[in-house]
């Protein structure tokens, strides 16, 4: 890759960012200009190993040649016609997703939040289409994160995210994650849907037990409610299986996807069974930009790269290696290390922000999952030497605490 030699003035760019961008993010104090594979560079030429991957998005790493080629070829052919028409890339991606999952149909959108909003809308429409006008309750779980739009924000029970935007969507009940008795007590004839992350991302990298997921499946079947799996972050190879729920043996009625699906381009998808689709009619939901030709062509390519024994095996191998190396740190400041595949959380007895800031100085991009958990979600192409470099940094930092 040819390095960019003419960089923007860092101070000017940072000042413009503060002046012209809405300040809804606490951004890092540097300007990233380009990337390749596991590495990004800032405007001063400093390099960083990326263990954030755009928050679990850049599954194939930065500037993947295949992604770039597909994007260029499709952009030169057809970019946008809206969902008033069929296009080959959209159909091809839908076929791939259905053939690789439980689903019979796909609704495309532009983000994970949109995919979860679609799942909620489809669940409520399903209930009404089957004669249950008062069957509207949505069950969510503690520490969940399903997005920032008003509907799914209601199922994201964090005061920091919710309080300023009350009142939120009514009819939502939050239960303790992995609490079977609470689920049995709360899910009933007025329950429209149960929404859960098989492995929670922002909530701190917590996995639902197979028994808990099976209990939810049984309760949804008993009360004709829909089981929604949010695999926006944990799906598409992140755990070493294509889908995070596969290991539990439990199948949902709806599943939301987004982050890595188009290897860096914005896309979301709500996957569903024919039972759910039968309740939908033209006009029930829509999106102008969803399922665009360029993003679907790239997503089709990315899915074909991820859904292979070689890639999934690589995720399993490097994920196990990362867990082993983290265990070797053996620091009293580490309270727990948990996760699966390349979705791992390290819980600390001090704020994760300290590690993130030190990582910037040492040339690493890191992200938290709650105030005291470092979340490791690197590109799926990460190699053992990258992990070794990370462990060297973490060992040195923790020893200095």
C-alpha cells in the first residue's frame, strides 16, 4: 500500500471537528487518515494496531483489496435505484443470508438500530395479524444494547442513554439477563416479542447460557411470542461460528445483523421466518437507501469470505490464543476474562479509559464495554503476532499500576 505523504494539518482538522461536528462523541485526540489490514495511521504518520475494528465492523481489515475492487466495479455499474425495483446484488445477498441461516426472508436497512427497530415492528404486526390487538409487550434484558433510536433505546436500559430522551416507547419490560425464573414469571399472553443478544457487547461481553435461551424459546412458543436474537455485534463469524446462537442449539424467529456485514459500509438486515413474513404487507416498512447495489455487492463478497471453514477456524484459533495470552498476564487488576472467538472482554478493577489512553500512546486502538471492561473485537484477520504485541503492551501497563 502506498503511504499518503500529504497529510492534513492535525491541529486545524481537530479544531474544525470540534467546531463543526455535533459533540455527541468523546473522540480520540488524533485524526486517522488511512489504513491497511490491522493497521491505521494518523495525520502525523503514527501507526496503531486496531483492536476496535470500527466497533466490530471491519471484519476483513482496512482497505481490503477485494472489498475495494467489488465496490469500484459495482459503483461503475449501478449505485442506487431504491426498493421500488429488484437488483442482482440485493437478491444475491438475500439468498446467501437465508441459505446460511434459519431465515426464509430478509429485510434490508442501514444499521443495527434500524434492524432492531424493524424486528420490533414486525413482531407487533405479527401479533395484530394473528388477532391479538393487545399483545404488544416487548421483553428486554439488563445491560442490553440494541441501538440509539427511540424504539430500541427503550430496550437499552442504561440511564446515561435513556434519561434525557424520556418518555420512550411504552410496553417494554426489562428482566435480569440469564435469570430463568424472572423470564418464566414475566413472559405471558401479552408478550409480543423477546429481544436478546446471545452475547452482550456493550453490556460487558456476557453470554446467555444455552439453558436460558432454550427457556426463552419455549416460553415464546407457549405464548406465540417472537424470539429476536440481536447478532449485530456477535454475529457473522465474530465468535468462531457464523452465528453466535448456533452453539446453544436455539433458533430465533427474527435476527438482526449489521456491523461486519458489509465490511465497513453501512448496512443492516432483519432475518425472519416465513411465519413472520406472512404477517407483512407492502407499505408496512421501508427505507430509501436500504439494500443499495454497492453495499449489497460488498456484503455479498464479505459474507462469502467470512462464511468459510478457513476463516471461522482462524477466528477460533486466534480467539483461543488471545484468551490464553490474556490469562498469562496474571495481574491482580484483572477481575475476569470472558468471551468467545474474537469477542473478548477483560474486566479490570480500575477504569478502562486508562488502558485506552495508554494504548493510544503505545500505538493501539482499544475500546471499552462499560466503565471497567476492555473489549477486544479486532478484525477477523488478526494474527498471533498482533496479539503478542498487544500482550506486551498490556503486561507493561498493568505492571506499572
